[in-house]
C-alpha cells in the first residue's frame, strides 16, 4: 500500500464520524486484506458482537462438556452445534438481518469448533502464514508478502484459549513453566506459540500453513523454483541413494523441497521420518512417522530428535528422513549416513552451502563428544553427498540457488563444487533468475550407476 493510502486510512480513523463520505472512499481504496477480513474485526460499537457473545455463552451452557470432549472435525458435533445455534437465534429478541444471523453462526462455529477469528484466514488458500502478535495484531503472509489484517481476538485470554486448544490436540502444553511450544494442526500445518513471561507484549501465535495438495516437482518447475534439468538430476540422486542436505533460511521452502525429494524415493523402500512437529507428507505406503516429545508437567518423559534417530537405526530403515537437524542429533544423523543408511535426507538453517557445512560442524560439537575439528569434517565430507540451497528473495519468490557437491577434504577444509548455480544480476528481477548448470559433472556419477541410474551428459552442459 502506498504512503498516501496509509495516511488516508489514518485520517479515516480520526475523522470517520465527521466525514463519512471520506471514510467510505478510503475504505474502497483500502487493501484487499482489510476488505476481506473486515467482517471478522472486533469493535465495542458492533451490536452483532454483543449478541454473538451472548449466544456463545448460551451454547456453552446447553452443550456443556460435549463441546470439549469431541474433536472439532466431528461432523455430528458440528451438525448439533448448528442446530442449537438456529434454536438460540430463533429465541433471540434482538432484531437481526439475515446477514447478521449468518455471521453469528459462522463466528460461533469457528470459535467452538475451529480456531476462533483466525479460522477464516486458515481456510483462505492464498494465505501461507498467520502471525498473531498479541490479541489485537494479526498478520498474514500472502504471495510472499506480509500484510496486516483487521482480524482480532477478543482479548489476551481469548488468544490463550485458542493456543491451549491447539496444543491439547497433540498432547502438548504451554504455560509459565513451559512458555514455548511447537505443535501442529490436524492438516499438518506447523504451529509455534510463545506466552508470557517470555513474550513481553502478550502471547504470540505463528501458524505456517500447508496446502491441501502438496506441491509436486512439476509445480516447482512451473513456479521457477528449479529447472527441469535440475529436477531430473535431483531425482537421479535420490534414486541413486545419495545423502542430501537441504539448506535455507526461515520460510524459504526447505520442507517443500524435502517433500518433493522424498517423493522420488522408490515405493518398495522402508522410510522412517523424524520430526519435532510432524509436517512431512509422503505418498509412499511403507512409511513410519516419528515425532519428538517435550517434557511433561513433572519435567520428565522428554524424547528428543537424537533419541529418535538412534532408535530409527534399529527399525531396519532403507531411508531416514529428518525434518530438520538443529542440535546434537546432527552427530547421529552423520553416523547413520556413514553406516550403511545411504539416501538419507534432512534440512538445516544456513545461508550458503559453505555455511551449511560450518553449521553442521557446530551442531556436532553440541553433542559434547569433544571431537577434533578434522574428525568432524571427515565425517561430514564422507556422509553428505549433495547440498541444495534454497533462497527466498525480497519479492517473495523462492528459488534453488545452489546445487553443490561435497567432494571431500583438502587439508582441513571440506571441498565443495557447484553443479548448478542461480544466475542473478544486479538489474535482473529475482523471479527471472535461472538455475543453470556450471558444466561440472559430479564425481558420484559412477556410484549412481550401481543403482541402475544414468544421467545424460547434456544435463550438465545445459543442452537438451
């Protein structure tokens, strides 16, 4: 939105009572997000809001614990809620239009069965992420850009109730003793919540949505995230059981790339996935999904990613897929890659392939094994075959910027060579940048042949 439009909206707030025509004009020029979600906003002057609260309390009195002992996706419960709402609205003395009645039914249903005022945002397919900074400031990410909405929670306790409901569904908790939590929604969307005293300005809720239909490699090619030759190369690497590390920043699309890579795994192989909050969606039948668990109220029962990686080695996996390595589990992941579990896949946060190697070394040191740096780098160079770097640009586009082979060691340094690079110039829009081969053939081409995988030389020359 332009500066003049923002100033106009501010003037509308100040003078809305004195200049209704100007306010109406400003509303027409407002952002699409504001117009779309204006109906969900809260205001003391909104008479429907008061009726909604009264109806909601009566619904809770009539249905009682039934609302909280059943799952939100229970169709029978939803039908019963709607029937009771219709009856309560029929007995309501306040005059209401048809649109007001429909709004009350929608908001109360969202509140008692869904996620309150943000339910509309979660249903919107154009929204990728929902961010609540306290009760009154709700933002969304749409098409790679962050926008503020007019959606609000009633107050801090309302936001905390929604957070508690989400956590309870997956057996997690969040309170003063454990003020941070990672959870997930039934559809696999990733949830992070943090509450006071850690969050100084009130509870914060972040939900990263996942589309109902996972993106495929064809989608990534059509969006320009990667090229067809790069996709064919990655397909060959996964089928040829190369160990692949996906690196990138927050929100760059690492999990999406990992999902796509996992789809290349043959259907006759046993896959074990390990995640802090389960969000991978694999299409194969023979998949065992493991999820870490935080401590209970007594401070016991913790099962971390490192424990799960160790246990996965006893489960006869053909492939181990770790959603993200962020701590000492990196050591066990490298051990797995180096002890016969070829074709393992994982992600981590880093800005470049070289940074990814350094971060991996740092996380191994977190295991407290007091290993020399040379030994750790030897482990990394022999375990990891390929690093895929994905970058999110300012315009919201996400592109694979490097496909880099881990060659080996030269002295005390892990040697890398770029097989594909994103060509970007200072005057070129990011969405027009192309991932192109560097002309270098990977050294593991012969190893791929052991698994019946061959690559045409034209993939690395750029000719088709």
